[in-house]
């Protein structure tokens, strides 16, 4: 069983400390990548996948993000204001739940980018989400085949897509791309205030209701100015090949 998903949450409130000095004067979602702000790449991809309404949370240089979004006509934008207190990924989504509605929704980091493979990954993710079996479905990339990623991986994935954590002091093949689908029940009984999505994911793992889908294409980890520069150089090489 698949669910119709028309709403998304875009996480745009972070301080972007690893992106300094660019984020000394602008929020990370407005940092340029391939000629356009990161945030516009995300919103365009969401709109192309059929998302009609996006909740965007703001904190760092919130006024700049709101002014930028005022010029957009699609998708519809709703602001979740975190100026008073930064709530991290989990707390930020939990605060926005009344704006997101009763059904499942996409969650998309503002700095997640990739070069598509054979199919559109957001459409594949939406089609693969089964609310009967899943509380959340994460879009994962092979760390070894990603640009700008040099970590140890995040998850192990079973043949049916069920996820478990990377064992301590070990390697795992799959890394979280910053994109997922969540059912509101993922947040039932969650903490109040500031916390990471990892908190509710671990609870879903215990219930065997956290799943993953492998990204088709090349994921780009855009965590630093150097990573953006290297990704832009790679895109230029691919385009000229």
C-alpha cells in the first residue's frame, strides 16, 4: 500500500557552522550551488515530484530566507518560526506537525543534492513508502560512491529495506542523504524541545519500522565551501564529457 504525499518539511534553520565563512553573512540554504541557492534546488525538486505545500523552518538569518521565499509561487510555502529557540531536526519537525497535516510527509535537508540516475529519486521514495509497514523511509546513498563523503556510514540495510545502525567501531555501506518520508506517528511519545531525528529513528528501529531506499545516481555531501566547489567541478566535467 502506498500513500499520497503532497506535503514536505524543509529543514532550513541550522547555523551552518561548517559552511563558514559563507554563513557569517547568509543562511546556509541561500549559499549558491551551481548558480542558484541550495534552497531553490530543493524546492524545485520537491515541486517536480508533486509536492504542493512546503513547511520551511527558519532561525539563522531567518529574515533573509523569508524574503527569498516570498518571490516563489510554487510550491506553497508555510514558515515554521524557530527564531526563539533552535530545535534541531527532530524538535523542528515536531514543532511543525500541526502545519504538516495528519498524513505522511517528506522531510528534506536544505543542503541535500544529487545527480539523478535512471529515475527520479523523490518519486521512487514516495512510491516505495508503505504506511502499513513503515514509520519512516530514508533515502540512502552508498558512501563509497558519493561526492564529498568520507565517514564510516550510517546504516546496514536488509534485502527488504529494513534498517539497523552501523555497529560501533565498524563500517556501514549506506549513508543518510538528508531526505526521508515520515508518518506523524513517528513522533508519538517523542521528547519535548530540542532533539535529533536520530532519537525517533532509534525507536522506529526497535519496532522494526525504519526502512531505507538506495538512491539511484550520485549524492553530493555539501557540508563545506570546498565540498560545494568540488561538486560544481564534477558537474562541469560530467556535462562536458
